[in-house]
C-alpha cells in the first residue's frame, strides 16, 4: 500500500495553517538566482505593525521535516518536488 503524494504548494498551505497561530508563514522564493543561493522556500515572521520581520531560508527537505514535526504531513505521505 502506497501513501498519498502531496505537492509542494499543498504542503506550504498545510504548514502555513499550522504556523498561523505563531504569526509565521512559509513562502516560495521568487527568482532563479535567489532560489539557487538561498533555497527554494523561506520562513518569515509576520510581526504586528511596527516590528521588524525576520526571515530564515529553508530547503524542501527541511520543509518536509518541519511539516512532519508540525503534524501537517502524515507518515504515509510523500512530497512531490
């Protein structure tokens, strides 16, 4: 029995739903140059008005690990990159 395959876009949405109470979001890097140098995805703090925003760059395998830790990705599911 094989598990379901989840696209990266669907995984980002699942993770963002889990991170919303923490005021954080995962976003996809725009531009090939930035993605090549910093990774395909980044984690951004969404502070309240007037506070600085912090950005942490993550790669897809790290995003998959983060999703499993948050419970956004089940054990039988795989990510289709």
